[in-house]
């Protein structure tokens, strides 16, 4: 199986899971369980902004954007774990967020890996980098 056929299903998986997470966060904070004491519109916007930052790159299928979007997803992952632990009334909301965040995280990794390989992008192994730096350092000392 070629890398292109690998990247297509992972692309759809990443795109769908990310859009589901965006939709879920919007639905949760604006409609399902708006905060009773804080302006729910402002709170919803605050929850949406981090997810919207990588959205254009994800829609365009940029593997680098999929990779760094995972840093943003960790915020939602921690939020869902906190809700699961502390808030009995919203536990199921946190469980859905945890599921969608985890799916999106895995999908982004798979897509970035497959698309990166298809484009010929690769990271040099750490052992090779260490050898190159050691050789460069030793040549500078002499």
C-alpha cells in the first residue's frame, strides 16, 4: 500500500474528529450546559479560539499544522479529565470531550506521519544528530 493511500483515510479521520471536537465544544458551552454565572457567549468564544487557530491549516491538510494542533488539544484533554474527576453533573460531557480529543490527537499523529512520509519529510534520528554534533564539536576544538 502506498503512502498516499495511507494518508487519505487518516486525513478524513483527522478532519472529522477535529470538526466533531469543535462542534462539541461549541454545543457544550453555548447550548447544552451554559455557565450560569458567567456570560456564556464570552465563555464559548474563549473556549473556541484555541481550536480555531489551526483550523485553516487542518482544512487545507497541512501535516505540520496537524502536528502542532496536538499541543492545543492537550488543553482540552486536561479539561475533560478535570471535569470527569470533579464535576458529577457534567461527567458525561467531559467523557465525550475526552473521547473526541483523544480521537483527534491520534488522527492528527497518523495523518502528519503518513503525509510527511509521502512528501519525503523526515526527521534525522537522534543518534545521527548526536554523532554529527560530536564530530563538529571535536573539529572546532582542534
